[in-house]
């Protein structure tokens, strides 16, 4: 009997060890939904159809930045039990925290704009609805899903379907005539073709989205790992990195595949993608005549799922301004959700070119990004905030260098638009 118990305990221990990684996988994958949102689709298709493989390096650079940033902000949530917004309010002077968090709310509105617009374009493709009608339906649906907390019931199904479409783009690479030597070079060698800076910043903003940094820290801190002791904190820090690395690598592969397919399908034949329905042709080699319908359904679900995550992030940011964690039943969290959704819908009323609006909305995210990055690095490098878990000198220098790089690219974007 004793032997049987010992054997079972050993077996259970090894099983528990094998499940450890699965237990910590989740927050990263939720953030990955933002990787396959309508803003990404538009930016990637514009990059591939206009500039071929030339801008693949932006996805590589953005993903490396994102792995470093998401891992770093998850540390903040694990160690302190505070999300990025709460920590900003608690540890930085009001004259710093308020502008940063309100600009992050503005970025959330820009994100929601892209997600709602993507869903509206999908409804137009499927049912012929005017964009404004589709946007109203998408906004109301997401508002109800989020405010009633019923999103949890459909979350996994939506993530599974959107992921399936993402992987279908990867599969299609086996069906197209891709020049892999050029692809490999373009992934690591930076180039700025004439007139590409807006699309470069759009791709960057679509990958390293400010609201996702707030969302990731919120999802992580909600587990309250900081109350469980030093051993559990170290354990969580270790496995969280695997979660982030897995999720961001998947995102990198799918984003790169979209650009490559757009280059092979459109750029190679001199066709410019200037509206999302055109991009439905990307799935034709695999799905034939039903490609446009499947593309539209995927776009609709991607739009809805990423609108919900954008709303959650807005709720977290706004609640943090009042030094509170995200709670959908709380008035400040609800106010943040409504500001993001209503603000986005009002902006939609004034949009003429939907595809251009998607591109610009992502570039706006890039403009806000340095404010969030510098704030995050300041907090995670602080012994007062992080104690023994504060950033190493190398990590601090690396993060500040990345923030300076994004700032420089933004300055170049604004200079090129003015001149």
C-alpha cells in the first residue's frame, strides 16, 4: 500500500510538472488575439502589396520588442499585484501619470476604432450592410459581451477560429511561389523604401500595441501571485516567459505570413490592396470560391474578439487612474470601456476611406507607444516599486534604447508627413 502511494505521488508530481507550463499559458495567448486583429490585417496587406518583402524586418523587430516589453510588464503584475495603470498612478507624480494614462486611453480609442471598423467591413462583405450600421452592431455586441461578462463563454471558440485562420495563412505559404532567400534577408535587414514610413509605423503600432501592455499586466496581476511567497513568484516569473515567448512567436509567424502572401499574390502582379475585401483573395488558393466568405467570417470574429480585449484594456487603464484594479462591475472600469467604444464609434462617423483609417489608427498607436514604454521602464527599474525583482542594468538600458528607437521613428514619421 505504501509502495503504491509512493508510486502515485511520484507520478502525480511528474504530471503536475508537465502541466505547469499549460497552467501559465493564457495571458500571452489572450494578448495574441490583438496580433490577428483588423488593424494588423490592413497594415500587413498594405506592407506586402505595396513594398513586397521589404518591410518584413519591421515584424521581426516589433516582435523582439514585444517579447521584451510584455515579459517586463508581466513581471510588474506578478511582483507587485498591480497592473501598469495602477502602478503609474501610485508611484509617479500626478503631472506625469495623468498625461500618460489619458494618452493611453486615446490609444485605446484608436485601437477600438480599428477593431470595430474591421468587424463593420466584415458585415458589409457578408450582408451588404452600410459601414455605420455594421459598426453600430459590432459596438453594441461587444459592449453587451463585456459589460455582462458573457464574453468568457465564447472567448475560447473565437480565439480558436481566429487562430485557425492565422495558421491557414501559414499553410498557404506552401501553395505560393515564395522567394525564401529574399524573405530571409528582408526579415533581418532593415530598409525604408520611398513612401513606406507610414506603413512601417503602422506595422510597428499594430504589433507593439500600448493597450496590450496594460492588458497583459492586468490579466497577470489578477492572479495575485505576489501574495503567495517568494518561491511562487520565482516560479511564475519563469513560466510566464515561456507563455510570452510562445504567444509572440506565433504572432510573428502569422504576421510575417500575411506580408509574404500579400507580396506573392499582389505585389508580384502589381496589384495594390487598398481595401480589406480585396485581401479575401489571399485564401482563394486553399478555399476556392468560398474564400471571401471565410475571410469575412474570420475578420468579423477577429474584430469582435479584439474589440473586447481593447475594451478590457481601456477599463483597466481608466480604473487605474482612480487607483483601482479592473472590475467590470465597478463604475470606473465600465466608464473606461464606454469611453473607448463610444469615442471610436463617434470617430467612425467622420471616416471616408476605411482602409486608410485602419492604417492611420495603427500609426497613432506607435505615436503613443514611447510614453507607455518610458513609464513602464521607470517603474520596473525602481527598487521602491519592484524590490529585489527590479530590472538589471542591462535590461534597463535595453528597454530605454528600444523606447528611444520608437521615439526616433515617430519623429521621422512626423517630419516626413510635414515635409
